[in-house]
């Protein structure tokens, strides 16, 4: 499906295998699996006969019928109340680069819920669109959109209702996507590596961090440690610790024959940075 252009950002956090862990771009979520967004306080379950994913570079959770039949559901979160979302629904909006939804009549509002049907323009066959929004409190409203071939609409509507019925809300518990990221736990049994090369400069830094607190390193340039001291270059050993919960942390390297080093850690967009430089963090299972 082409790039989704829904009106609000949905930053969802869930698990590829278990509840209450982060959603990963491109991971498939099968029927019956819980979707959990602690930043929003939202929980739901993938309905029978469907699977879901967060596409690369997208911020809207997308569901597709098993067998890759035509038809889509989308979950979107809005940091607003229903009365403001009602005004947005009165305007035509794009579901994809080519498909536009236009509301039929006025939305129906009952308590903290709102529903509406939409005409669909730009599809190769007749499609029907239906949306439901629930104001969950704590400043968030979650909307569910069903886009289905007209001849499949009644069948898919039952799956859609199952998705909506599974929804529960709780107080948001994490302020950022990495609010509970534990650096000390993450770095256990990890291999950190950076590599840069040009005609005038070459940098290759490698650090192996074992769960027992020992490390070994292979430094060929000053880039990672930000020092010219030759004591750090080459193959070294020592002890390591890390601290920090959240987007930033610290890595402490205690060398046997050199001064200790403190490295600044950061994670953003699922990428690891050490002292501002991009590093790859891979699993390492050869600690002895």
C-alpha cells in the first residue's frame, strides 16, 4: 500500500512476540496478538483472519486480511478530543496518494465514541470506508478506519467490530518511545562496531561487552574514545558497566593499563550512537 497520509501521528509501542514491549517496524503481528501503546494508554487485539504491521517510515498501524486480499484497517491516534476530530472528518482526507475519503452526512456521536461512513474516490473497484473513534481520556482519541471492497464490506465489518471491541485504555505510562530503555541490560553480550573509510582517514572501532562485566576492544583510530593516547589503541581488555534508563545513558570502560573512559550513549530511530557517532550493536554469544 502506498504511503499513508492520515491526518495525525500514531506512535505506537507494542511487541513482536509479547505484550507491553515495543513495536518494531516491519514485524508481522498475527491474529490474537495484543497491540499495546503505553505512550497513549491504548490496548487492542489483532482480529481473526487479519495480520498487522507498522510499515517502514510510517506512523500508522496497518492491518491486512490473511491471504493478501484487498481490504485494510488502520489505527490512528490523535492528541485531541472527539469534537475537534469531528471537524477534521468533515474535510476530505487522503488514505493513500490516490485514494480520497469524503464523509457521508454527519458523524454520529454517542458519549466518548464517534462513527461515520465515507465515500471513496480513486480505487480501481468499488470500495466502502467506515471509521470509528474512541476518546480514551488523558488527551488522546484513537480512530479506526476500515477500507474494504464493497462486496466484502459486511464480512470485514465484523472483523473491524472485533478490533474496536478489544480496545481498552489506561493512563499513559511512558513519555517517549525509549522511556524504559535499560542500557545496562541492553549492552549485555553485545558487539559494538563502527567503520569509516576514505582516502585520507580510516576508523574502525570494536568493543565486545560480556554479561559478566568484562570487555575487550580493538581500536584503530581515536574516533570512539576521542583521545590520541596510544594506550587505548589495539587489542585491550578490561571491565565495563553502564547506567541510564531512557534515550541516553553512559558506558564506563575500565582499562587494565589506561585511564577509565566514560562514553555517552544515545538511541534514536532504533539507531545507537556512542559519543555522537553511529555504532552497530549486534548480539555476541562467544563470551568466555
